[in-house]
């Protein structure tokens, strides 16, 4: 089990919890939502292939930073591992403050 987060410092996540999965789903929904400012101009993801480098930071709430590997079609398990199958990575930070019902993408970078 990971050590408790230190206020202000980033902590690595060894095992994804339901809360981590919730942040991943929120981010995916935001980047695939019609009209969202976070959508890629030409790439239309339909599947999360992998979640990489999940870290958390205690602030006046919680920051969740992670990379999503996305595909623009549903891939088989074999295709997910195939490096010749086109995929796109996006680096995302989600800020969550449950007691004020605040949840937003605070940083997003599509990796070309």
C-alpha cells in the first residue's frame, strides 16, 4: 500500500482504486464530449487502451495526474499490445474538490 500523500507533493499510485477509475472516466467523458474544449481537433477516441503514470497530489482538494492511451476504434487485446496499431496519448490532470462539487480538467496535453 502506498504511503499517505504529503500535502503539496506528488505520490505514485501502485493500485488503481474506484476513485482513480472515476477520475479516468471523468477525463475520458470530457475529452470525448461533443463541443468540449478538451477534444482533439482530428482524433476521436472511442476506447481507453491503457492508463499510465497515475499520481496524486493533496492540495485544497486532490489533483490526479495520469496519461491515457486511446484508440479511435475498439481494439482486441492483441491489437492493444500491437505498436503498429494507431493510438494517441494524452497527459491529463484532474482537480477534484468533493465538498464544493468541483471537478475539472486543469491541464491537458495531447502527445503527438
